[in-house]
């Protein structure tokens, strides 16, 4: 099983697909956190000066 996994990971196409999915998932989590934080909806603090 471990040998098959190592053979699978040595293929550059498989490694690229795994890395792409991982980075996309991290990107989606960061976008969700940014949207949940409400950074864009808060009134700008220096708008009245």
C-alpha cells in the first residue's frame, strides 16, 4: 500500500493536481474567514474627519 502511494506521488501530474486542490481549499477557507469577519461591511473609522 505504501509502495503504491509513493509511486502515485512520484508522478508529476498527480502531485500538481494534489497541490492545486490543496491551495484552492486553503484559498476558499481564507475567503470564508475574510467574509465572515465582516471587514468589508464595517464603516471606515476616519470617515468623519
